[in-house]
C-alpha cells in the first residue's frame, strides 16, 4: 500500500483536513459556507439539553447500530439472542458482527416515502426502519447460505442476493419505495466478494464478517484494542465494497471526495476522506467487542460522523450558513463541492461542540468520548431541530442517495 493510500485511511488525516477547511472558514475563505462561531455556544446548549432529556442519568451508550435495533423501546436483538442460548460469548460476538456489518452497509438514506412494518403492525422508517428490516432479514436467514444456521452472514449467500429478494425483505413496493435498492443489492454482492478476497480477516468455509472478531482479538494489547485498529481492518477488508468513484492504485477509495481547497500542497492533494459508515461501524463493533470482554481504547482517535443529522444541526442552528441559499432547494450529488465542504466542517465542528458539551456536563473526554456525544447528543439534537423546523423532519440540505453513499 502506498503512502498516499495509507494516508487517506488514517483518522488523523480525516481530522487534519477537515480542521484545515474549518480554518479557512474562520477566515471567510470557503466558497459555499460561512461560519458563525458566536452561535456555537447556543448549539452546545441545545445538544446538552437534548442529552439531559434523553439520558438524565448521563449513562450514554455509544452511537452505534444497536440503538436502532431497539427503536421504540423494543429489545429486538435481545429477543433474537434468546435463540442463541447455550452458545459461547465468542460465537455470539461473531453473529453480532455479522448482523452489524450488513445492517450498517444497508443504512444509506431510505428516502421519505419508505417504511418497514413488523408482523405486530409496528412501523418504522428512516435509519431505524432500515435497521429493523435488516434484523428481520437476518433472523429469517436472508444472509446465510445454510438453512440449518440462519443467524449468520456468509459470502455465498451475499453473492447470490439479488434485488428482488432484498426488496421483498425490505418491503419495497410501488407505494413503499426504498431509494437505491439496486445499489444496496449490488453492495451486498460486493461485500460477498470482499469476504472471499481477505481470508486473513474474514476466514474461509464460510467467509463471514464475524470472523473479524478473531482477527481483532489477536491484535489486542494487554490494555485492549485501539479503536483505530478496528477502522483500519474495516477499510482494508471492505475496500472492494465501495462503488467505483475515486480510486488510487486500483483501490476504490470509498468515502473520499474532492475539494479544491483541501491539502493543495500535500500528498493526495485535493482529497478529503470521511469514511463515515466505516467509522460508525467501528463504533458499533467496539460495543460488541467490549461486551465480549475485549476493551477498546482510544475511541476519540476516530472522528465525528459527517452525515445529515450532525451537519443539519449546524445549519439549522445557524453555526453554518450557505452562501447560495438556492442550494437548499436542490438535490445535490455526494461529490458536489458544497456537500464535501459541509461534511468537512461538520467533522471539525463536532470536535469543538464536544468540548463545549463536556464543559456544560462537567465530564471529561474519558467519561464522554465523542461516540457518546454523538449519541446523546448531536445526532439526536439534529433530528430534534429538523422535526421542529420542517414537517417531514428532513435535512436542511438534500443529498442524492443511490444506496451506496458513504
């Protein structure tokens, strides 16, 4: 792996390049957004208030996929785990990683018209709906090639998963359209190919995402496993999954985008990495590993997540403002410079927001790492302000989703 490719996979690079663009915003030198730092304290107040509403005891979990499986206060994973009674901790951890990997990769925006209805009539939409749908698919053996062992994910089943079967599992229909369905199905097949390509990470016969448990455990120190090691494994193992956008040395870069002012003099000039879903998956897997007895260290080496709830919070509260307000009335592609700029500013400002929120709650970074600030937190506050400002609770800036936007 070249130095440039390795550089773009480091969380330090994400943070450095995003903060460099924020420094330009502080000089009013960005083309698409203005930054209003005097409004950041009010945003911190809003996030702190949201945390106290959601978690009055301040026992905040990580911002992880597991929260969505419990949408509406229903412990769906717990009910499913009852089927695994008698299995050892490690075997259950592998199954949890199986589920989490496919569920997170299927999480790109569902669109406003889609929802998922469970057998008892409970209906969920957006990210929670996608989580619940993926869990029901997992429970039904959608991602397993062995009918006698349905609660797993393996390469053979993923390679055979077509659009029709995935659409049926997610209740896609003319009156209930799931955006980017074909892209999601292709993504699952790409995941199957990636599992086969990296037996050191995913094992063989069958190759499964859950084998990451064994790979990561072998790399832990007596103090635990660095969170950056989880991200590194995911970026290495899932590289073939990303759609063919930007590439380097024949490797798809995934969630890496061009911005004209990003690191103009450096290696990989003009590129801003985000790796949003990979980082969210890292937070989600950290929870599994810790509950299986493997401590995860250095969580704050990872960054905040540049998605529309966190970024929308900053726009809705006036911390950021569009120079051209007409962009808010358009649907923009993921590679639009305004979207890249928005996401970069979101990553950098989440660091600043976290410091202010910790000060208000009297907690340090060890007690309130970024993964908990996001959950408590900025993501929930972004959804809350969106619902207050727009009837559909949608974001203030619209990103085109094809089911593969990371």
